[in-house]
C-alpha cells in the first residue's frame, strides 16, 4: 500500500498517522507539501490532524485552497480513498469533498479524552472488516468538532448509510452523534477522533488499529 | 559614524531599575555616559530575571554534575544522556506576572518560551508540563485566571502539537495577588547533535529567523513608559502576544536546518529578546558581534534601536551560521514562510556594536557587561522552627469518611480532569501514563524506553520550614518518578519567592535551596537548569515560598511501567514506609481544620533513597501491579486516589496504635502504597532491607471501607472528586 500524507503549515499529527499506517503494513508514507501541485502514485491519501495555517480564518478554510488540493480533488474523482482526520476532516468539508461543517464544541472548550465510537456502517474501504455496532475506544482532541449539516444533507447522509462512526458519549455536540461520515461514493472518510493514537499495544491503546488494518486489506485486495 | 546621544538623568536610571551604585558600575565599564540604548541593555541584562543577582550565590550550592549530565545550568536548557545515543533536554520557566495581568497570553507565551529554550538545543519537544498556583477559589479573580491560564496553555501547546502530559495545580489565598505559572518542556535529541549558544568564527553571519519584531513586551518590568519618551505611544510596554502557529513553523524549520551542517550557534530570543541572545552568544564564544538594526525584520515602522533591542516579541531565534550555509538556511526559512535576515556578523572585538540609520547606537564591551553584573549576598533571616505537633494535639474529624470526601472534593485534592482534558495529552501517540497519576510516562519514539515526568512542590512545608520543604519538593518529585518504576535522573527547578530584599524572604530562599541541594545530592538527582522568579508579592503580601521541581526519569522497558490504578480485585495493598501520623502542616489541618500549624514532616533523605530504590526494584521484578507515593492527604487519600483511578474499591485496616485521623491523613515522608499479587514476597524483601511494610487490606468491590464499618461508596467519592472544578467554573 502506498500512502500520501498531506502536510500544511501547522499540520501536527502527520507522524502519528504515518506510524499507524506502517504498523498496518503500509510502506513508509510520502509526505506531500501543500505547495506541491501533484501527488505521487497513491493508494490512499491522508489529510492528518493539526492546525493548518493556525486555524486562523476558519478551521481548514485556507488549507482547502492550497495548491495541492486540486490534485486531491482529482484523485477523489478517480476513486482514490481519502482519509481526513480531525483538522483533515475540516479540510475535506471546506474543500467540498464532504458535506457539512465542524463548529466549535458545544462546551466551547478544547477536549482531549477517550471516547467510545460505534461503527455505523461496514460498507466502506475503511470499515469493511468492522461489524456494524462494533465499539472502539479512541481519543478525541479538538476545539471544533461539533458536526453540523442542514436537514436535507443530514437526511442524505442517513438515508445513504453514509455515517461511518457515531459517538456513544458525544463529546462535542455533533448532530446525530456523528463522529465520521463518508462521501457519496463511500471512498472519502472524514472523522474527528484519532484512531491513529490508539494503535500501539505497548502504549496500551489499540482500538484504532482495526481501521488501518481494514484500509490495508481493502487496498491490497483491490491491488491483487 | 558617531555615537548617538541622549542625556541620561538619574530619573532615567531609576526608571530602568538600576541603583545609583549599579549605574556607577555602568559608567566604569563604559568609560563614558551610556546611550539610552546602552542603558536599556545594561538594565535588562542586570535585571533580576537575567542576572540572578540575588540568587546566584545560593544557586552555586546545587549539585549539577553526575556522569549522565551532558549539559548543566548555563545553557538554554539542561541535557542528560538517556542511553542508546539519545539525550533528554529540558527546563522549566515561570511566566507569573504576565499571566496575572493577561492570563491567556501570559500563560501561552510562557509555554512558547520554554519550548524555544528546548528546541534551540536541537531537540524535538515531546512533552510539556506545568505547575500552577492560584489564589483562594472564592477570590473574585480566581475563576477568570484559572480559565485564562488553562486555555492559554492549551491553546499554545495543542497547536504546536506537543502533548501536555503532567502538572500540578494548587489553590491558596497567598497567591490571590500573584499567581504562579511555571511551564516545563522536555525534548529529545541525538546525544551527538546538541546545539549550543557559543558564537564562533570571526566574520560568520549572524542571522535572525522567525517572526518580526514589534513593540510588544518592551522592558515591561522596569520601565514606566510615559516619563522619558519623546513618543510615549511608541514605547508603551504591552504584554507579549503568542502565535503558536509561527512557533510550530519555527520548530520544524529549525529542526530541518539543524539536520544540515549549517549552524555554529543558536539562541532563542526570550526575555530581553535580541539583547540577551546576542550578548549571551558573544559572551560564551568570547567574541564580539556587530549588528545592523536596519536589517532586523520589524512589524511596525519607525522602531528605534532601543525598542528593537528590548522588544520581547515572540517566536524569534538568533543564529550564527557557517557562511556557506546561508542560502540553504534562507531556502528552509522561506519554505516555512518565516522571516530570514542576515543582520550582522561575529567579530574579534569583544564588543556588541549596534548601528542604525548610519549611527552607532551602542558599543558595549560584552565580557564586563556579563561578568561584572551585580551580585548581592543579601541578608537573610532563617525561618524560626515550629514546634512538632503530636497527633494527639490535633482535632479529629467527627466522621472520618466525611472528612475524606471533603478532602477529595476540595480545591487541592480534587480531580484536575477539567484542566488536563483541555490539553492535548495524547498527540504523538507515545503517552503511556496520562495526567492524573504520579509521574506521566512518555515513550521515546522508536525505542522501548520511556521518560517519566513530574512537577512537584509543597509550599506550605516550605513556608513552615524551608529546609525540610526544599528537601521534600525534590524528594516528592523523585518519588513520583520512582512510583512508575523509572529511575530519576535529573531535575530543573523554578524558584518562586517574594521580595529578596526582605531578610525573611531571603531566609526562605536560602533555606529551600539548602534543603533542595541536600536532597539532590543524596538522591543523585542533579539540577541541570532552572529559573528564579523573585518579587512575587502584592502590597507586601508575599506568596508562599514555592520552589517547584520538575524531574525526568528513564524507564528502560516501557512495558514495566506501573500506574496508580490497580486494575483488579483481590490484590493486596501494602503501605511501605513508617506512618507516625505526622499531621503538622498537613493538608488535613489546613483544608479541614483551617489550621496552619506544626512542623512539617522531616525528610530523611537516606531513608527516601533506600525506600525508593527498593520500590523500584520490586517494580522491575514484576512484583507490583500499581504504585502510588503517599504525599498530600496521607495514606487514606493515596488509597482513595488509586481506587478512583481503578474504579474498584478497597477494604483496609487502620493502625490501632495511632489516632484514626492521624493514621489516615498524616504525611510522613518516604512512603508508598503498592498493590501486589505477591504480598509475602514484597514484605519479606522489604523486611530484609529494614523498610517497614504493612499490609493494609485488599482491593475489590464498589466501596471504600476502613476498619470495621466505616464505608463509603466509591461513586459518591468520585462525584465529589470530579465535581469541584466544574462547579468552581460554573458549568
């Protein structure tokens, strides 16, 4: 599996997700600088967490207009799987690859804690090996993770089985307890929690590994 | 060019915080009247903050050397060898006054400053810690200060992507008018790739990188702005404003540049900005430096030499580069969208020469500026000893378990979750023991090693008996690291005290330093850097003496760590160390009985050493499932904290030889509670070393039971414990 990880000024979880991918069997991922205009051959594109451009203006808004983004949007149109985590989810929403928006947490404070997620659909390259209803404990770490979409969009997400994960104990006020959503073609996933920080038995958190293993097997299967 | 001249009046000298004697010394060194810019430079370099003039004679007492110390005090941060060719680099620093004036920015820039001290030396920062002290919870400013400081620390640390993994927070009316915000950063580097601040290579370029220079923070401490300015608007000191986004870029850019063979010397621009960085680099290298201030990137037009030199704008670095590396360095800074400017060069004159607008604005001999800075051996009055308080002389609570709930739900022993959930403590994915235990444990990436990190101080002990309090601060930090199974290696200190010109305050300072030095020596826990913050008082009311200790230990196998949570039913809880029911200066007396009396518990350092080494050995041999040091609140609070962390109850028996409350809440030192599956082996091994060990009881159930019949549900303790902060903050 060849993965590319986008790096904006202010991105700060790129190494975390690289480690998770390598643990799942990926080759060493390529870091792609925001000023680049093309991507190396990629089976997976990751938009990692952080504070791209300082989250000044609006989370993800400037990053979504980076020189690299047209190449990402083009890859998405070709069906290359794209995973956006936390700030990456915000970037994907701002770039139009995913619907809705992430608002300030309902409690108005940054929150870093373990949350329990429930897999809401197995129908995606990211969740195909996770049973619907499967629960996993992974951390969140964000100030703006309160997912919102207008009723029409929300209906489309729910009717289309495009909610990937829901919070069991909603930490930020997200509508319908939504923690992660899929694009219409189910090949773009945006999620606020950080499965990449729960992939290491020696640290004592491993529940996030399933997602990366699922991606690796899906992509290897596709390549074979 | 000519020397620019402004008449220096005694008023201007006084406004710069220099005494007439100190100014005479300036005249001696200069051989003429200084320019205003020169006076400003002397003023900041000789300020208490930069020169340590009141503390230096005492700081020499600290043991600073051990075989594993690579760099002790005197650089941006201290460096220790942690094996496998790796080094841990760390330091603690205060940002007390700015945080009181503007809590968010004050605390945020405190974090930014200490991060720079660490990555300046070539380290990637991997953990932040903080030690916070606020006034009484019901003081009108407290809530605002707590909310701002916590948001500021989080806002900065979260954005730069360094986990905030540990800390301590205390409330006491002594901090009503002067809170304490001490921030610590720990970084990792290759032991053979450490960067220092020693300028070298005559003619080498001096390069400025990072953010632009503005008028923020100019001379904030000493200058009353209006009196001597031609343009008072322009010289108004303001609180510095932090930009963690720029800091993040600066970290990545510096680390990228450090991977090249480009840097001769590097120093961050912290307190006293461009002044202290250029002076320190040339002093350490025995060189001179010429700077053309017209080349300094500025944020505002019309800045004077004085303002440029004294600005404390954040997120800036000064470097001496190899001449052939400048284009590479420029390219890296441009990639990260940071300013890069060659503003001068290293000379052999031994002088700091500053030019601007075609004039020489300052021309100071560097060596005398540094080495002839004033040093005061200030008179001190030792704190009179307090009488030892027998357990029988204290008031027992009507109901032990209710007293326990009040302590666990009180300002000082309640859960700090409200704070640390606002800090990203998991980024980097290496946090193995999170905030809320003894020390936090962070893995060293790509190895099986981990660092154990803790910050500690018990100011009420330091107030009652500075020597014992100083010892205890070091011992508690060392114990917290030990309780995870790690070997404590070195510490950094943040000495927060009142006005050193008052002999009783100087007596507190001297006593604490003596006690700390003794403890460092016996525990082989050297001081490798630190910070002194004096004049922490408002309207003659000094803070409690607060010498905060930030310690680092190493665990060779991260899987051998133990938490405070015991995680299973049916384990035996053992109290290690002797419990004499020492209630003098205890948390119980202060928070439950409202009394501040009695000598604090004495710290027998040899016993600390022996007990801690034994506990660490038991952990290394896999005999211990959980371990917690006994400190504030005594053995019952320690067991309760373990039970809360485990969400499993416990049933323990008191020592019938002691008054119940003294057994429960006494604060004798050199003690731990461990949970084990092998109680006989543990007790035998400790008996062989003459270390007292008492079986307290067993883990299990959903209640906490003491003796026969004193029972409380763990849920009700948890509710009180978790409730304090949200209630205080009005949530």
